[in-house]
C-alpha cells in the first residue's frame, strides 16, 4: 500500500501538522491572506458551495428512508458532513449539528494514530466510531466515516452519525444512569475499520447483532449512514471532475477560512467586547439510588463559564473553576464539549451563513484537566455527558444574549433553554402476542420537543426545542408505541405551571402516563435535573422553568379499572392533590428528583413523566392581562399560580367555558405583591452577610461543600477569586464529611 496518501507525496499526519502550524502562526486557516477564488468569481464559488451543501442535504433525506430507528426516522437524529483530508469540516447537512466537529476529532484521531500505516486507509474502507475519548459525544451516537480518493490520493472524508436506541450497556436505553465506568457504557468502537470495498464486513455485523439489544435498528442505521456517505463521495468526485482538482483543493480551504471570517464579523456585529460570565449547576442525587458503593454520593456539578469577546471578533470560552468528575454517567470529554458548543453557535451566531469548522477555529477554549469537562481518564463513564453539557451551555446562551441585548438585537435574545432530560427509559420483553419473547426498548425521543426560553419581545416556543437538535419535534405517539409496545400511552396532554414566569413566559409542555402491558422483566429509569435549577434560567427578572420529579405506581388495580371502564389518572396537574392518589390503589412513589436508577415494573404498573418548560423574561407583574387569560384558557398556568406570581385574580365561567379576569381585584393584588416585595427584600450587603455566615459556620449542604471543595482544589484562579469575594480568612478550608 502507498504510505503517503496526501497531496504532494505527504502523509496525512504531515498535512495535519502543517495545517495546525500555519493556523497557529497566522491565525488564518492555511494562512490564507485572501479568498482568491471567491474574489475572482464569487458566483462560481457560491454555486459550488451550494452544490455540495445540496448534495449533503439530499444524502441525509435519502438516508432517512433507509434507517429503521424511530429516533432517526421520526425526528431526524441524523446528520452528514464533508471533511478535508486532515479532518476539518467543509460543509454540513441539516440535522443534529452537534456532531459536525465530533467527527472531525475522530478523523484526526485516526491520522495521529497512524491509521495510514496500520490498519491502512484505502478507497472503499469503512470506519466506525462511538468512543467519546476520541471525538464522540457518548457511545449512543454512532459515526460512520469513509475516505474519498481521487487518482490514488485522499481528497477528503464523508461522515454520518445517528443516535442509537441501545448500545448494549449495563441497562437497556441510551443514557444509562447507573453507568459509572467505561465498562458499563456498552459496546465501544474506537475508530475501528469495519468494512472494505464499500461493504460492511460480515464479522462486524455478527458482532454488532450480539452486542446490542436492538440489532435490527443498529444494522439498518449502519446501512443508512453508509448510503449517505457514498452519495456524498459521488458528489465530491463529480465536483472535482467538473471544476478540477486544483480548484477543489483551494476551494475547501477558502470555504473554511470564510466560515472563520464570517463568524468573527458576526461576533463584532452582534456582541460588545468584554467579559461575560454565567453560572450553572447539575444535581446527581445518587446516595439513595446507586447500586455501586463508590457511586453512593449526592453530587452537584459546578459549571462556571467565562466568555471573553475581543474587539477583532475573536471569542474565548473557559470553564475554569469547574468541579470534578465522578462515579457517574455524566462526565464529558473534549468531543462532547465541542459538540455542545458547536450546536449552539450554529443556532445563535452563524445560523444564516456557511456552517463549517471556520467557527471552531475562531473560538479559543479551556476545558480544565481533571474537571468534569476534561477528566483525563478514559476509564470513567462518558455514557451521558449531556447531563452536564445541557446545563453548562445555558451559560453560553445567556452570555451571548446579554451581548445581543446590549447591541439592540432584542428579538435574538434567549433567556435560556430547558433541560432536555430523559423523561423515560428502559426496556423489557414481550410476554404475550405475536412478538412474544422479543425485546423492546423504552427510549422515546419526545425529549426533542421542549419549551424554549422567552426572548426580550415574545413568549418562548411551546414544546418545540432541544439545544442539540435545531429541527426538534415531539414525534407522534403512534410512532413511539410501535417500538415500545410494552408501554402503551394512556395520555399525553399539556401540563400546567412548567413555564418560567416573566413579562414573557417560557415555552409550555406536555405530560404523559404510560402503562406496562404484555411484558416481563421491564426496567424503568431516567435522568434530569430535580433538586436544583439546571442553569441560570430566566433573564432580567424572569423566573427559571420548573424542575423535575418522579412519579410511578406499582401493584395497581388497573386491570380492574380497565375491566370496569372506570376513571384512571391522565396526568399530575396538581401534585399536592394527585390523580394517582385519588384514582388508583397500589404503591405510589413520588421522588423530588428525576435521576433514578432502574426499577422493575410489571404489567398494569403506571409511570408518569413530563417534559420541560422554558425560562421566562422580565418581571411577571408586567405581563399583559390578556396574555394571562390566554395562558389560563390554554391550561399553561393554574388559578393559584397567576394569583401568587402575576397578581391576577381569575374565575372560570361555566357558561362561557373560559376564564374571566377581575380587573379591580387584580389591581389590588398587584399592589399587595409589590408591597410584599419591598418588605421582604434585602440589600446586597445583607444578602452577602447572610450567605457568608453559612460558609464560615460550615452550614452549607454536603453536596454544595463537596462541589466547592473540588472547584477550589482544581483551580487556583477560581479559588483566589472565591476567597477574595467572600473575604474568607487565610487558610480557610471547607469541612466535607
């Protein structure tokens, strides 16, 4: 085999090293001082970019019809990208843009590990990766990569990624709460060659079928990714045949450099130079839940974010002060961090222009070694890094929104986004019917349709957002029931009081009830925030959205209820007077947190879940009365909430079948709330003294003390600023049990 696959007789490793050196020295991709092709013939340049973009979108839309997984087919958890020989993305399809740079890292991993020498990179080879330590987000995201050759030289890579229902981990599902080490995460494919001559090897197919609980979905999704990649390869070869190899070489570099320049210009246009900061947290209550002794701890992740915007449009991002990793599934590596950052940048800064690795090169990053966002230990679990990523990057959206607000782009402001946590997960085996003995998985992707945060001029979008999927969708109940038939839906309806309050409320969302039927050995679990607000939700007086909780019922009388056609629970609109407790007999469990280890459910057991609302913007007392009436009519808020938060007195008219507002009583109630605010408020100095006393007297909760201790030990800069702000005595240390 010819060892030097790159242009001009150079190895891929040499090309990568030169590219990185040129950028470090010049600050420009490949040290391009100007975009000569675009300047000479801008129409030709844009037409060619559009042709590649169109080819990738076509590949994705075609591949969707090959996939089997409802997660891929129903909500489009799939994307494709084209890369340079050294692994930088040139153009991407629509879809889950999180993974555009993750696949870039995987390609560079193969180059740095001398895959060119062994196992070899040949025309028609197929590589598979789902290892978070070399470019992926978590093991459930599976990447297929193929090299593209022209006259014996590698001219690029095509990559596709889909989200899998199951990867054969410690329990069924796709975000495995009980995982605490690599060996719990499921099957790992670390940039492994799985095929040649455009065909997947039989031994890999056999191995994969035996490694996961849903082999049909896995196998067809592999064929879906390969089909899309082959279409992209054909498009690139047609491009080179039409425009010439020399043009292609220059074009792909200019496209990336233009992406970098566009990003910097957008930053200068939209944001004000300076330092932006935000705080976010994630709770992991495992002391009572965990199976493994080492995992039995209640932990909170500290996720401080600092963004610096420079006058030339460059951006730096740092998580200095982040707390440590742990024996849990939510540790994140570089690929995951880059993915979370990437998907938000494409939504809030570079959504209307060329989306490629130009933006990646325009941002400096710091993920402190030894922290949850860069543990430096490949043997930890990285199965569900979204547990930290989702709340952590609320800070990024918040910081950028402050800049947008200051520049006057009020419509672009977002007060934050919801936690797209797993409402329900697990799986079981059919015990009756035509599919008896077959396994089913419980991993509905309704989580892709959350309530969005309010902006500075409007309410947030209802049930239509996920930070990791700009094309989010709840999906149809009927589709989810096809592949999780062991748990038919009893209901899906709007749940009140999820939206963060404000002059503009956050987006609303749904609740649902499911019942186990015709199944055995059913596992049920899930993860989401519950004891803390996951991010600095709400803006300019707006409130964060509601946190989550767990509710399920075992040993119920549902068989009798169904037989007698009696009333059963359809939701949990008022947890203080629950429908489960009113209408069911059985063992009913309520937990104030969402992240629970798997429990076993039996036929006629019920579980309840709800999706997240979005945070609010502005003072709730400034919300228009007409909007509040509409909120009541739509079931977004209840009577007591609008009274206690918005100061609105309302009564339901049985005749008109709508809510009526008592304007006189409302005016009085608003004045009472303002008076109450004045009486209960305290100055910053009073609040500071109160909180400092807790620190000095060691009265913080144990999870909070553990979180701060980890941050203090991991970052000298953060520790210095923390102690200075609180004016702590020399040698102060927190006492952690």
